């Protein structure tokens, strides 16, 4: 499922985290790139005057993917120092 949906209407862009079944977690591979690309596109659109960041479903965002944290997979794979080094 696509992490983000982007909708622009009347100078307002709504950027929606779109993983409602898992409460819109962040941290999967490519999430940062997807977020950066969406922000770059919004910044380049001179007609946009306001951006709303929201989450689909019942939660804005659970934060990090709790299952990946528990299983130490994906972005959360490795020891604490290895995970920390991955964010530098």
C-alpha cells in the first residue's frame, strides 16, 4: 500500500499517511524518500498556500512500526548502535 496520498484543492494540499490497517506507522524502507519526494513536489507548487498532514483511519500515526521493532526487522534490524548509525 502506498504510504502517502496527496490531494490539492483550492490552494490547500492534504498529505495523508495511508496505512490505516496498521495505524499509519513510519519506518519502512523507502518511507523517508517518499515523504521527501512529496514535500519537494508540494514546495515546487507555487499555488499551494497551506498543507494539512493527517492520517487515514482512526489514528494519525502509531509512530514506528511496532511489529518491526519487536521482530527487529527492516529499519529496526540490528543492535541499538547499528540502528542508530542507520539514521546518520
